[in-house]
């Protein structure tokens, strides 16, 4: 993005991928590559003497554990709680008050919340950097950064790729963030594959149109031969207000080994995990399946973000 210094990160919080310039994204990806090459004896000095609060008001496995692993790898201390039910929120304390208090205890706050916009509010009131680890069905910026890092490592580039997104595009915060991020790159073709009830929100499509070529369909096979990457998402039962509606679409797309017969050379499958039935286990040992590599890339990306924000000063 014009006017952005490629050698400097412009943000003091990581709330939404929409806040990032391309230069910011590339800065993080370069730092992640450096983290993978940095000896542990040197890495563990980065957060030495610093404390990171891990606040997960919504269940998480990969994101929480990868953040806490990254913090420990960098020599930092982690404070937090095992589940939201043990916080003072059960006594009626607001999240805003909790953030103001915890900012006195920690140098950086990592937060996942079930309410959309909670991370933005936390960033507005916190005196310490906030990292959004997912807010409702809104945004998941560090997942997007590890997705982009995975793509860059696998293809050597991001520009010019054709990417299919399949499944729950309505409630899936990972695809929302990724769509915004891909709009910062050149000559991206985006194929959005979902039933009518789970289509990508119209405001996101309108925001990225003109920068990304967008194609929508409900047919998994229609554009499959054209895509370099198929990014699958879980149909999220917990996001549905109506259980009957979930039952109608829960197994609408299932990707199996035979699906590969209609794909181009070098085709790859990604998934933010956890999966349910949308990717058959018979794909796991194929060259196309890179979702476990993708999950592992959460460590260097989160090390990169933490190392960058360790020196951030909020106004």
C-alpha cells in the first residue's frame, strides 16, 4: 500500500486484518520466516521479563495452545484462565472492566471472545497491545496470517493464485479475514462455494470487489479444476440459531480422495481446523493435504506477532 514503510509495522494492536496494509502483512511473514531460523537460545530473550495474558472467553485448542507455546518459546510468562466460567464475568463484571484491570498485569493481551467487535472495544480501552484471537463470527487475523504464510511457503508467492473457499462462508471468521487479506494482493481469483444459507456476507464481497475477481456458486465441482487452493471450512453448529437449519447443511460438502481427479497439478487443500466430516481422512496422506502443516505454521506466525508487539507503545 502506497505510503507504508515495508521495513516497519504500522499497528500497535492486531484486531482486524482489514487494518493491515500489504506491507504490514509482508513484514509479519518475513519475521515469521526469521523466527523459524532463530536459535531457541536467542528467541527466548525476546519476551524475557514480559507477561502475556491469555484470555479465552470462548473455547479454543489450536489457537490458545499455539499462542501459549509461542509465548514460552520467546521466554515470556503466561497468565490467564482455563475457561470463561471461572472469571469474574460470572459475577457480572464487564469485559471492558476486565481488560482495564488485566492491562495492569500484562504487557500484551491475547483475547478470544464470542461477541463480534469485542476485540476492537478492548483495543480502544487497553493501555497494552491487544491481539484478537477470534471475535464471534467476525475476524481471526492471526489465523489469516498463518494461512498466508502457508500459501507463501507452499507456492513461493501469493499474487496470481486462484483460491476456492468452501463451506460455511457466512459465519466463518477465518474466510472473512482471508478474503480481506487476499484483496491486498495482485490478480487473485476467489471462488466462493456455499449453499444459499451460508454464502459470504454481501458487505465483504462489496468491499473486495474490484480488487479481487469473485465468483460465487453452490456447486463444489464447477470451478474445482481452476483453483490452486481449496480452503475448506467446518459447518459451525454452534453459530446456528436454528438446529433444524444446521441439519439441512451439515454434510453439504465432503471432500474425498476422488475429488482430486478433477484438480490441476499442484492443487492444495487447506482447513483452519477442527474438521468434522468435510474432509475425509483418506486425503490426509496425499500431497494435496497441507492442513496439518498449516496448523504448525501458527507457532512462527504468533511468535512473529508477539515479538513485533513486544516493542509497541500505545498512545
